[in-house]
C-alpha cells in the first residue's frame, strides 16, 4: 500500500432537517441543509473519506427509530449497495438506538457528525493532554452505544469513526470503560493543576496573554505563524490545529505579550468536546484579550461568526475584551472596505497585509495594563534598569546631564509602577 497516497473510504452523506416554520426557525439562522452538508463533506475529506453521494430529506418531525423516513431509508440502502459505500455519515447526531437500527437495516457502518469530529480530533492530537481529552470524549460518546451491539461492532476494525479507543475491542464491559474514564479524568486534573502552576508563574511576571479564537480553517494558525515565525502546521483541512500553542511576541510599544493558538470551533460542536477540553479552553478563559479571527472570504462568514460567539457564551468568556480580525481580505470581494469597520481590523495573514495595524490595536486594547507616558531620571550606574526599561517600552526622548540619564517613554502601567522611585515630572 502506498502510504503517501492512502486509499480513501467511500462515504455516503445523509442530511435531514426539520421543515422551517415559525416554531422551528431559530433566532440566529444556521446554515441551510445543503450548506451544512458542504461542511460535512469537508469534515469527511479531512477524516480521509471520499464523498460518493449525498441524500437529503426535510421532515415535519424526526423519525424516532431511523431519524429519516422509511422511503428515504430504502433509498439509502440501495445507494449504499450500488456505490459500495463503506461508511454512511449523518449530519445530525443519532441516538444509540437510531444508529443500531440503521446499521442493521443497510448493512453498512454508520456514524454521525459528532463521531466524525471526534475521529478527526483523534487523528490530529499530538500531545499527551490532547490525546487524553479526545479519548475521554470518545469513551463518553461510545458508552451508551455499547449495549445491544454485536454484529455491528465486529465490522469496526478500522476506518473513519474508529480511530483512538475505537481501535480496541468495544465489547469490553461498561464497568471497565467507566474505570478508564475515571482514570483519564484524574490524569486530566493533574494536567489542569500543572497548567495552573504555569499560568500562576506567568501571572507573577505581568505578561498579558492574547488568545486566537475562531471558526476552524479561519486562518488562526497562519496568523500565529505570521506574528511569531513559529512555523507551526497550517492546513486547508478542518481542525489542523488541536493542541494549544504559546509564543511570546513584541508589540509596537516594545512590550511583550503571550500569543496562544487554540482549537477551532464549528457548527454543532459536540458538547462532549466542550467539556472534555476544559483544560485547553481554560487558556481562553484566562486571556486578557481575544482575537476573533473571521474568514471574510467565506460565504458563510456571518454564520461562522455567530457560531463562535455562541460557544464563547457557553464558555462564559463572551464578556472578555475582543478584537474581531477579518482575515483573508485578499480573497474577499469586500477588500479594503472592511478596513473602516469599528472595533475590528482587516488583514491577510498569508500576504502580511494589515499586521502592523493589528499589533497597534492589540497594544491599545490591553486595558488591564494600559500604555502610559512617563519620565524617569537614572544614574548612569543604573544601566541594568535602563536596559530592562528599553526592552519593554517605546523610547520617546533621551538626554544626558552629567552622570544622569533623562528618558521619556511609553510603557505599560505595570512597568512604570515597578520603577516609580525613578519617576520624575516634566
């Protein structure tokens, strides 16, 4: 087998939605059924699948046994046999009973949107913490699906939806799985405590933290690389970044901040992932400023923006200072017209357009440690203090009188406070 070009599994996508009415229309319009299936297709490709067909249905109510109606189920069975589909992916979350019933009816492996996302996460996780968090989410998802599954489980020897703990024998009794879940939670608590110690150390040295948040594939990792020269992996595939990354960068004021890149969000983000990734998402909660990266070249940029805002609300961080970063303006028909938007900045991370303006905006918005102008008088013997001041401030004026150095700088309040004994008036 050619490892560089692995064979893709044939995947058949199924979308089912309730007919919109005054009762079912949400306050914030989600993606349409076709748009949601487009996103599901991208997820399937990211997981290593080849989409061979789509089947859609709108219903007044979901069928409690199969989600879709009997006629559409028959069509699904015929299509799966005709196309020799290896996996059927539902865009909606299936109950354990629905998943079992459909598999038995069509004789093919069936997964839903949540299982597909968990599978991608299992493939992307690199750190010990990331792998533990994915395994916890997968086991919590699988636990209620073990009962009553025999023949179906024998087919889960590999492929989309079976990575991570799915590669083990899922017939293992529920008691052992619960024991494993308990052990993972204990390990994650240790990770959380370790991260808390690191965070406390960072806070003891007042360096603000700025977190990148946004929809998956909005360009967060590309922006992170552009600002830090970190050379981290960036890809057109969804969820290219899973584990959080932290790097120091300097702002125009010459002060340092810690920039963190985190996992992207998505429509219908599984609640099991939100809870399992608590340790990672705490980085967002502890940030001094959020940079909400939005792909303005996407036709669904507004829906993606609202999806991120909803998740930030669930994480109880929506009140944090936030700067909206309109990315990919080089690919958008709106172009430079976005540059005049209030409380935002427009950039192209790939073309390095607007990055200087972005850094200036970050400087302005770090209100927890604002920039102020201050004047100091040092003895020339205080060269070490002067060097530290220069390293985290912007020099405005400097003059020498005998053995004294007079400087005027723009510096963070915390730096000025630490050198208050040398501060002078004009």
